[in-house]
C-alpha cells in the first residue's frame, strides 16, 4: 500500500474528514493547532461545517447542538482547553449524544507548558465533568494508529450514543510518520430516530436534554447508563502485548510513553533481561482482564508502569492486579519525556530489588 | 540497523526541511522512519532542531536522546548536542557558521563550509542541501539517487528549475567527504 508522510495533527484531521465528520468546532491552543488549521480548509472543500468558536466553552456547546441534530460532530483541544470543555462533555453524556473529542495533552497544572504530557488521564477516565458519567477513551501510540482509531471513534460514538475521546500527547500531534490510508468499509449507517431534525411526519417532537428533575427518572437513567457502560466494557477493550510470553517484568504504558518503554525493553533484551510491554489502547474501559492474564503468568516477577505524569494509570494497574504482583511506577512530569535509558535503569533496579 | 539523527541550527537554516527530506527519502527506500520537531517557544527566532529515526525495524521511541549522528548547523547546536552523541557516532559540522572544533575523540567529525559552497552555486539557501549531500556521503545511510528523485518531486511547476541547483548542492557537499 502506498505510504505517505503525515504530521500527526493533520493526519487526525484528515482521518476525521474521511470518517464522515459533518461538523468541526474548535478554539486554538498549542500543540494541536494544525487540527483546526487543516479543518478550516478541508471542511470548506467538502462543503461541511467548520467554526472557530469564540471560546472552548462555545465550541463544545456547538458540538452538543450539532450532535443533537444528528450530525457527526467533533472538537479538539489541549489540556487547559479540555478543562474548559468539561461541563459540555458532562452534558453530552447526560443527553447521550455521540461526539468525538481530541485531547493533545500538554504539561500542567494550569497553563503549564506546551510540551507533551499524559497528566489528564484521571480527568479523561474517571468521570469527565460532573456526575456519574464516562466516555470511551482511546490512546494511539503512533500516527497510523491515530488515523485508524479516529475512524473508529465516530462509529463507536454513534453506536453507543456517547462522547469518545482520543487521548494523545503533544508528541503524537507534532511528529511525522508514514501512514497508509486504508480502504475501509463504509461505516454502518446508524439510525438516529432521537435526533432533533424537525418533526416532519414523525408525529412527535424529539427533545434532547440532560435535565431530569424527577429523581426517580434520573436514577432510572443512571442505571441504564451504567448498564450501557457494562456492555461497552464487555465488548470494547483493546490492548497490545509485545514480548510478554517469557517476560520477567511487564511494562505498562500508553501512547508515546509505550514506544519509549518498548525501546527500553529492546535494549534490555540485548543484556539478557526479559521485559515485555502491555499497552492499553482503550484507557476507558481499561483492559483489566487482559492485564490480569498477562501479568498473572508465573514468569512475571514485577510490573512497571511508565507515564508522563506523577502516576495516574498506575492506579488502574494496581486495581486490576489487586496485589497479585508488585506494581512499580516511573514517571516524568511537567512536559518532560522519560528517556529509554532511564526506563531501562529503573527495570534493572526493580529486578535486583525483587531478587533480594 | 537504526539511525538516530539530530539536526540542529538556527530557525531559518532549513533544519526542519533537511529532516523531512531525509525521512521522505528513507520512506521511499522502504525504511521505517519518524520525524519529531522541537516545538518549544524557542522556535521563534532561536534554535531549532528535529529528531529523525531511520530504521529497518519499527521505530520505538521517536524521541532521540543519544543520537548516532549529529548535523550541527551552528556553534550553539554543536555545543548543546556534542556531549550526547553516542560513542563511535558521527558529527557533521557546518563550518561556515560553527567556528568551534569537535572536542570528542571517540566520534568521527567532518567539517563542511556549506555557505561557501552554496555561495559558489549562487544561492545561499541551498546550504542545507550541501550539508545533506555531505551527510549521505559520510554515512551511506541512503542512496544519493533517492534524494535526487525526492527533489524532482518537491520542486515542480514554476519551481522546477530549482531541482538542478539542489542536486548540484548535494553533490558539492558530498565532494567534501573524503
């Protein structure tokens, strides 16, 4: 297949266009500015909707409006901007609206830095905004995967009537890699009988809202929502496993950090140290069962989670393993990127410690 | 084999496009490649660098900390990255701008007066292509023909006359590597 060199942000934007994104709403912030820049040109070419909103808050509420009208809608931003969108994401969840949100994470807290980070893991996976909600969270570790997942994101959002977040970092947005545009079967047309498209011959008015003042109704809605989450969890966890069969230590990492961890693991193989990589692709729902199986093997002596944060995904790793294996953590914060040599050194230290 | 390369210089020296040309050519020869720019606030008016990986296996970390090869387009870049080059690696210095010498004795060093060579061709803008030609000659990382083919694809239409100039620049750089 013909390969083309694409910058992450632009490839993600083009993938959204090819996935049938009808409407993009955004507000500029580094390191994801190439997404709205690319969309401003491409969406016009395709005769679709592009709006540079007056703020992040406006953008996410425009997404809400377009999604309510049955359109495939998306927005993108980076950490501080995603914080501003939290209210809107909670409303999307409450109204069960499909939408795609891209977060090219940068170092926080506050305005922080424009360099890569993974410190929005909690914000994305625990409960976006307020209330007992979740969204599907996908984490690509390269540009080809970002492109493929972008197309899946819209399908998943429509199928489950839920916001889907692509959680990447500034490095994925800024780097260039070769990709192949795959011929995909057309997405299954999802019927949206709930969409506010005008009454027409329907006989009743559709009404999209997240407001349910009667608590009995609201609890019933919450229970249905939790049932939906359980169904998603049963079907949709994705992960990648590299060199884990004989590993004495399992690295757990996602996104850019997974590639750095893999470089460390390859380096250690040359020294006779057997390290493998478990890479969650769905961060929510987290691939708990798969991790239990991989780390539960008798050859595994320890687990090391590597993140560009002070330690967030490591909580899911500990919850999954429930003390079955020792779980260690190595992270860099504030926009600094872990180096393969640092990760390798940490693995040597842990294995020595576990031996003692 | 995996080549991890850092190309560094002032903004405006064509550092980013050198890296892009390399990865395009690497991709054309069937290698796995990645290109990561420094995108800090220093891009505006200050130093610029990019990390390139060309490998026959899938690229792990696209971030390069210890390059095998460094192309230093100015003095500050040489000073900043020289200590990080891997033992036995290679440093290519743009001696028109970096007056310092390489201090390390455990790496191969080449000096290319890229501006003088570009000046001889009548266009200072091709100094980066002079360096790239020297890089290819010094490392044999990729075939010179591949780069030349890339150039004919980059410069088309009204810019087509630039193809010959850029190829001459590549060759002038290569001629400096003995």
